[in-house]
C-alpha cells in the first residue's frame, strides 16, 4: 500500500477533483491561453503519432479526436506546457477535394493536448472523411458515418469488441475489423490493462507474454496517459480507429481489476482510491472520442448515454462498474453465499436503471440494445459455482431490470457484453427455469488470454448444465451484428492465434433473433 501512496503523491486532490468546474475554467481561459499558443510554423516532428478516432454518431455529426504527442511515451507526450491551435477538416471524399466543414480547436496541456471536436450540420447516414493539421503536418485520415435520420428504416451494422491486453498478444483482430463494412464499433471496455510490465516470454497463468507494457502498474495520471498512448500506438488498433466511428465504454482495467463503485479490486477505498479513479477517468477521457458530457468530475463520471439509429435501433450504452455494489462473497468464482440473494442488489444503480427503463419504454425503436460490459445471462458451473463479478452475483438486480422492461411493454431486448474472454450466445431469464426475456451476444477478447482454444476445459459440462447457452468459443476475435426491421443477425469471428502476426479471420458461429421472439436460431 505504501507504493500506492508513493505513486499517488504527485496527484493534487484539489486539482483532480475539480471536475466540470475545472473544464469550464479552461474554456474561459481560452483567449489567454491562445495568446501563448505555439507558433504555427513548420512542425519538426510528427505530432499525430497516436492517430485519430471518431465517436458517438448522430444524424448531423459525430466527435473527432486526436492527441498531440510527438514523443508519445515521454512525459506529456513530448509536448511543451503550452496550448496549441490545431486545424481540422471534414470532407465528402478521402482526397479532401470537397470540404464541407473546417475549423480550429485548442489542444491544451491540462488535457494532454487532446482534441475533441463535436461536429454538427452534416447529412444523415453517409460517410465523411476527417483529418487534423498542424504546422505543415497532417494527421492520418479518418472515416466515420453519421447515424440515420430519426424515422429512417435503416439497418445497423455493428461490431462488438474489447479486452485487448497488450502483453497477451497482437491486435490482429482490429486489422480485420478495420476492413469490415460497418456503421459503428461498440468497444465494451478494457481498452488498456493497468498491470505492471512482465518480460517478453514470461509465463503467468498459462499465458506467455508476447510483448511488454512500458512501466509498472498504473496509479498516477502520467502513468495512465502513457499506458493509453502505448495502446494507441498499435497499428492495427489505429487502423480500426481511423476506419469507423466508435461508441466506447469502460470496464474494470481502465482503472483497476474488478473495481466496483468506490472500492478497488484489492479493497482500496476512500481518498486513495478516489484519486486513482480520478486519474484513470481523466486519461480515459483524454484518449477517447467522446463528448464533453463524459468529462469526469474527479472520481465520478457519467458514461451512460443513448444513440439512436433510425426507427429500428436504440443503443443504450451502460456503466456496470461505477454504481455497482461490491462483489458478494468476496468476489471470485464459487458457490453462492447468502449475500448473493439480497433483494436490493445494484449493478446499474437506481438512477441509471430508471434512465434505462424509461428510455427503452419511450424510444419506439424495434430493437432495444443494451451495450454493456459483463455477461448478464446465467452461467452456473457444474459444481454450483457462479462468477461473482458478473450479473450472476446480482440476480435481484437482473430480475428487477428484466421485469421492468417486460412490465413496460419493451420487446426485442438484445444485450451485448464481453469481459470473459470467450464468445457466447444465450437467452436471458429473470429467474431459473423462467421464460427467456432477452437474448445476449458476448464477444470474446481481442487478445486477452492469448491464443486460446476452440473450447475451454469443462465447456461440454457447462453447456449441458446451461441449456439456454447456445454457443461458446474460446478463440480471440469479435462479434458482428446486423439489426434490421425484422431480425438481428450475429456472426462470431475469430483469429486462430495472436502470438504471431498474420492470423486470418474465420467465422465460428452464426445466429439470428427474430423480432418478437427472444430465441436464438443458428444461421
């Protein structure tokens, strides 16, 4: 614990807990900072090493992001402590011959010289191309699609992906995602892993370290920034980030393994953990294509939000970490203790749960898509154990949510999840032996747990004990979904290895859910 305090010593409680007030103050200081902005002459080094990204599409625009970092792993990315004015352009063509919007944005040292531009005034349901310019240097070009108009009868092609442990393998799946024809990528979380570096070739938990993190475990703002920068430097992730719009959420490793609410995975709490969360959330905001509404207020962040895709899809992006009770029974995978069955168990928290139920009931969309982190479907192991960190550890919260949707007349609920480093397709019931009220598609990891295998040890027994689970695969990869007016079709795609480059992408399972019936059919 002393090492934690040492790492946290550089953090100012006053500075990190300033939250939205601090962001407003930065905006107010714009003119003064602008006077000190660096000259816009020739820029000697490439400031766009971390690439570009776009996010949270609406019918008239989306967010475009970059971060200036000529030396991405150096303190402050190699940037001086001065504000820098960056130009941006949006065009109808990749050659930028037909520019439809352009402007200037200030990259401030207080936000690691990150840039978030919230575009407006674009046309719905069409691709646009964007880039940033600084001192004769151009960023890589990015592409993103706007959402359809509110009543458009448009389908949505969506990728679900996440869990990208840098040390466990290459991000080859992201290269394949970059080549998919999709409207949006849902990144469910674990964009980074906070662990200390292990030497290449070291074996832990049966997994060999393929490439190494830079530095020790992340505690401070500077350390979280450097870890995000290392991940952003990966060329396959950079290619996918430039190719599609993203809707990003976070899971546990953006902060610390298995954290919930105000409690860290190793029991940290109080000011010490608040400071760590504040640092982690600020670094996450600085490296994600999210709107200003996601700016953290110190250790608190409002990450849940809703994206509409025409009249067929309401995408509810959820936070299953920040408002959750501590895991029951001391966490882990074990037979349930009495604490599992407490009636007031919380995963989303009362405010977010009410927001979700009210929004789903009034959206009018064909599909209510719950884009969240940990599996919601029941997964009882043959020895009677359950995973306490998943919705299984909070059955009352699961039942309350599913009953709330049903009682409000909400149909066609599809849950998207990840976290467990395996792919699953399953139906979800509110109670054992109850009727299915929703369907779920759990994407496997991009690289976490290494090459993997077709099945885990004990998979046959797990499936026999859980007949509502229709599919399981333990390779790395992602899930591709298409939501239309009458059906949702999902393909599970996998790469056979991540320990070396060049893995092809292969289909492992195909499923269809028909509107009006929460049942899975092989396709």
